[in-house]
């Protein structure tokens, strides 16, 4: 079972032979740790994934959460797994000791949690959302909010959500209409009465925890009682399912009502909800309608606060996509090694009197497996690289260094989210194909991996939104400083690879595409309008992402250079595949972008 989730050998290579994670222990924050403690965290996650999360993966998909009008019921195994998760302390593994954390690097935490995501993405969503919720409160909440709400979340007693979208607004958060009317002060900060409806709320209602902490984006009306247009009027509210008394005990039920459960094609084990705040029909806290909430951060700074959770969630979505792609690949590899079908072709054609061969013996099957390997191992490496950047930001002493690392991480975040969720989904598609007719039956897990992963290109901002963020903001922010830092790092890798004659071709190919990306970026921003510049941003994101993953594959090839064995040969073959088969795909995309093509802009609605 363990061998079909994530390759431990690959994780060890990435953490210890490439990223040199033990070097982080030179920083005071991580000084108590070593490879031994990091391995212990990974071992714990592996045992938890195989013992508690994986066994009910298909059961929770086939027995979705149910709402009978009063309460949500979820299969017992989910609660059992979450209790076991809480007991390990992994919810806040990267947090400081005084907060109950283990103070391990986030790159180790990310690697460990990948096993849980690969084992059961639906069940793992509850604690991962909760951890993000708690970390936002640690960054922006008051001492009382942290003590009363974040600490119980990190202990696994409370769970958390993020409530952004509304049915009429979707990703256009400037159009939300949820209101937060001032309602005096409280021990937890300025108090409000919240009214509105939130859609697509994962973990929005259940009985898996003592309480649920909702982080809600809402607008505080101006002096005339009108909502401020745009995102500038958005504030962030902490709205608990149950009110909490000053002594930490639970009070009465807040005015947060489950209106219904959304039924998705994947992540079915994660209850996804439509929530009404302030409906006042069933729950009237302190005798009147209106959900009671407490402002987090400054007035009208809600979106800036929420981005703390959203950015972390985007990398988390990328890791979840990688995990699902990776376990799908390992299942396909296992199937191909054991499934006999077909016979080898000889000079006279196939001989029916010869024994069947295992399907991994067919070149086309090896092609599909090699593509999966290139996508998922490339995606895992890229996301762990980003996680290590988070750690470097955490321990950086020099302010300028910290600012540069933050800029680089901001630039890479859309790639971590979108490239992973596009191409690791492609890996799941290939895993089904390797299984043939069995692949799309429910008796085999690969069809569920695909359904679950199909949500990730939409979760936390679609490809289109990530593309607009990358081209419209990230590559040009601070006069292109983030892009320059990225190019410097890529060229440093290229220079290092030129020390090995076998990699000269890779170095030349990557250098050519990086130079071309810079040229095309300038051409796009020379267009006559921002609308024209951004019209084909999704193509730009795809090309940029493939170049970035080629860089990471070159990094892995350098780390594997001179080492013998099947594992290292596999790394070299995957790198070769990516440079020979995948990287050339960006040339046509970059040519299209450089032409400032207007096909999509010039298409009239009536012509469809």
C-alpha cells in the first residue's frame, strides 16, 4: 500500500540529495532537528496515511455526506482518521513550539502531508483547511482570537473554513454582497452581525469537531448604509458555528445555517456547502437574527488578510494535484508490471504460439508511464522547491534577501498551483489509459483519482485567474524584479549543468526558451491595450510552466549526475523525456503569443 501512494525513495532524493533540507538546521528555528527527526515526521505521516486514510478512500466517495435537514452525517471512518491525525500533532507541524507545533521546516511538512493527500484527498481536506485557517489567525488575529479559536484548531478540537465565493459572484470577489453591520465591541475585537450567503464552502457543516471557525469575507457598509463597491470595502470576519464564552466553553449556536450540500464529481468525502449567515429562522444568538462575527485585521483590509490563506491554499492545491497524479502513476505502473497482454513483434509479425508479455513491455505503454513520471515527479519537485523557499523566507536575517525570496515565491505560486493541477491531471488520464477497460470501472481507483483531481484546476482560482495573475501582475511587479530573480536562478542552474558534457543539450534548450519567454513577455506588454496583452494569458501560463518544470528537471539531473542505479537512471530518462518531448511544445505557444494573435478577442458572441 505504501509503495502505491508516494515514492519514499523519490522524496528522500528531493529532500536530502537535491534540496539539502538538513542544511536548514543551521538556522536557530530548526536547530533542534536533523534528518532523523525529519524522517520520523515522514514515517508518521506514512503510517497515518496507510492505516487510517487510505482504507476508506473509495467508501467515502460512494457514501457521500448526507444532510437530513437537521444534521450532516459522514461515515465514521472519517472522524476516526481525523482524530488520529490530531493526535500526531501534524496539523501545525511547522509552527513554533509555543503554539504546540514541532517547528519543522515547511518543506518537510509539505512532503509529509502529500502522503495523506495521496491516500485520501477528501478526508485530508478538513485538517489542511483548518491549518490554513489557524495560520491566518496567527498572522492577523488578536491574542484573544488566537487563544480562543486558533489554538483549538491546531489541537484538532475545532475545524476551520474559508468563505469567499457567493453564487452571484464566484471568483469576482468585488461583487460579494454579504454584509457585516457593526454590533459593538467584544473580548475578541470589534463585533458585527453578518448576513449573506456563501457558496462552495468545503467543510462548512459537520459534527466532526466541537466547533467550526468560518473566516468570512463581508462588506461593512459606509455611513449611508451602502456597500462600498469593489474589493476596497471587504473586511474579514471570524464567525464561529457556536459562540465561545470568555472561559473558552461553548455557548449558543450562531446564526449560520446549512442551506444545502453541493454534489461534486470528486472530493466527495469533503462536505461542500451552501451556507446562509444571518437568516434568523432557526438560530437567533442573543435573541435576534444575524450571525455574530469578529473582525480580523483592519477595517476594509479583508482581502489582504485572506490572501495569507489563499496563497498557502494555492500551493496546497498544487500539492494535492501532485499527490493524486503521483498515486495514479504508481497504480498504473503496478498494473503495467503485472498485466499480461499482447505478444512481442518479430520479423514475421506476432507469433500466437509465444507467451503474452506484461504490458509494460509495449513501447506505447512505457511512453504513457514515462509521461506520468515526468509530470508527477517534476510537479513534486517544483512544489517542494517552493516550500523550501517558504522556509528560507522564514529564517532570512537580511531584509533585502527576505524581500527577494518573497518576490520569487509570489512569482512561482501560480505555476505551483496551475501547472500541477493541469499536468498531474493529465497523468491521471494516462493512468486510466494504461489500465485499459478496467481503468474507468469503479473497482479500480484510477477513475476516482481522475475525478478528484479534475477539481484542482478550478480550486483556489482557475487557470485563467492564475494566468492573469502571472502575466498581468507577477512578471511585471516592481519593474520585473521577480522575473529577473527567477531568470537568475534558472541561468545559475544552466551554468552548473554545463560542467557536464551530457547536459550541454539541455542547457542550450533551456537557455533558448528562457530568453524567448523574456522576449515574448516584452512583446505582450507592447500591445495596444491590457485587454490585448492578457487575452491569451492562459497560453503564457502553460509555456512559462513548462519552462519552469524543465528547469527543475535539469536541477534533478544535476543532483543525479554520477550516481549509479535504477533510480538515478530513471531520473535521467525522465529528464530526457521532458526535454525531448515536452519542452519543444512551448515553441508553438510562444510563437503564437509573439504574434499578438487576436483570434479570441475578435470572435463575436453571435458567431458561436
